[in-house]
C-alpha cells in the first residue's frame, strides 16, 4: 500500500501491518512551527489510532531553545506540565526521507490544548469558511540559504564567516542550479517522496539562497506540507554535510528570506469565489472584501506572521519586504499582491510573511483576516501603483516595528479574539512577549563593537 493512499484509521493500520513495522514516527508542531515527536511502537501506535495518546504539553509552553515560558497561563510550573490528549491524523501518512519503509504521521492536540495548538487555530478559521460556503486553497513559497557548514561548525565559528554553497548574487541562475544539480535533485525527489511537491525551485538573489514554491492544495494540507518541507529540507541538508536556514535575515549584507502565501477561495461547487471578469482586475466582490480584511488586520496579526525578533530585521525598505499594509495589482513592493488571471489562477499573494513563520499560524493569520473582511464587507484602500517604499501611507497602515509592539496589537485585537479565540490570543501573545524579553537579556556584538572601548 502506498502512503498516499492512507485516508482512514483502518488504512493506517493496514499499511503498518503490511510493512511489518515495529515502530512508526509520530510528530506534531509547536508554537514556533518546530516539529517535535518520537518513534512509537506498533502496539502503541495502533492503540493511539483508536483512542488517542498523550504528549507532554510543555511543547506548547517553551521556546525554540526549550526554555520555559514564565508568563503563560495555559501551561507552566503552576500546572506541572501534564500530558495533554492528542490524535493521530491518518491522512497525513508519509514515507520518511532515506528511512526505508518507515512511516511518518502528523498528530495534533485535542481537548483544552487544542485552543492554543497552532494547527487547531488554523482549523478553527477553516471551519468558519466552511460554514460560509467556501473552501480555502493556498500555496507556500520559501526562501532559504544553504551553507557548507554543520551544526557543530557554525557554533565553533560563532555563526560568523559562514561559507554559503555559492558566492555573490545570481538569481535564477541556470549555471548555479546545474553545478549543484545533485542537491536540487535530492530536494525534488524528497518533495515527491514525502508528498509536498515542489512546483518550481531556483536560485534567489544572494549567496547560497534558494527559493522553492510548493504546489497549491487545500489550506490545511498546504500548511502541513509547508511545515514538513521546512523540517526535512534541514534534515536533507545536514545529511549531506550542509546546513539550511529559514531565519528571516541571517546577515546585514543579504536580503531577508520570505515565506509568501498565495491564497484563493472556492465555492462548494468548485467554482472560484475570487474571479469576476466584469470587475476591474477580475476581482470579485468576495476577493475585494477578502483583500480589505488582509489589509486592515495585518497590523493586528503581524506577530503571527513575523513571530521572531529577527523577522523585524527583514522589514526595511528596499529589500523586498513590505513595511506597510499596502496592496496593489501585480506589484511586488506591496504587502498584498493581487494576481489577476483566469478562474483557475485568480488569487492574492500575502507577501509580508518571513520564512521563519509557523506555516499554520501564518496561514491562519492571513485567512482569519480575510474572513473578517468578508463578514464585515470591508473595502480596501486605493491600490498602490509604483514603488510603495517611496510613498507616504496612512498611519493606520503602519506595521508594528518590533515583536513586542506586534504582540500588544494582537492582544488588543477584538477581531483576532473572535476568529482565533481568547485562549489562543493570550497564549501566543505571551509567548512573543517572552521571546522579546529573552532578547533584551542578551548582549549583542553590535553593542560590544559600539560601546566596549569608546564609551
């Protein structure tokens, strides 16, 4: 049985038995989109398919360095970090990169933990679209840098003077992708094997940077595929004595790394909800309201899309990252690029996201914003023509310049609370406040260079 044929609990039991597996990989994604998991014995796995299993809820209560939040209500020392119920999702079954016969399944939290689970947040938004008669579709694009380094070597170097796999800037280079065809072929083979197919891949502008566009899928599957792509691209690189980073901006000398999202809505009969050839730019009323929601809500949900201190290093003029909640038609200097086309291709590109964002939360933020626009019949401002960086925009379109300010905007957003729930907003905002406070404890190389001798 092929892993892609697994759709039900009975299918999952069958494929495990057919392959004679003694253990199966099960993983879930934490606040930061990092996959946490383990090998589970066959007997435990089969039992868990029927009745669920328990996973320590600390993965919802710590940061990317396993440091425990001191400000979270949902879990913490005050709760004792209990196990929380989880379910295994049979339809997420995949073969595992370079592990012959091994299978991987995604799990998600249930019960009270589901209120703060990133995948749960996205599912709640999608349920609201379903109730309105829409299905959401998305395609994620990621930029990432690849280095001739290992986890050990980057630490020995203090993350300085790193060696990218290619020098200089050479976007869309056929030379570079041909010279390194072995790596590109492995990425393409992995994407097919693990069912997150790559629609296009090429060099981007910068030393050692690659951009991969994943194929469109229903929104929940698209988020699964984005999260798995990031995880196993790192695995593939390290198995080949390389390192891949999805950090938003790793160097002052290089552009930041984006995580753009292409979004469309369809009616339940399969027809497009965004395309209306009688309207300017083929934008239907639904798409217009959707774009208005994206624009109006962007400052309020930015913490979900730019969730790290480093993400705000990327959002500066002239480096292909927007600084205001602007929109335009086929304009890559704005936050929201409307792409006119046929019934099949009409969509909007949500360009504010960085590569370091949790795919579930970035997509939840975008779709939740569009949902508010549709429900409230909001209208977007005037589209930007020309270079958005050189224009003055209304104050209400300004994006929070720091993670702390973004977290406060999220806390204060009544619309975010209505879409994602109070528990999620409180928990995620607290986690971003923790992240900012951790940064404030650090003495940076910039400070040492500026003050050590001279002050």
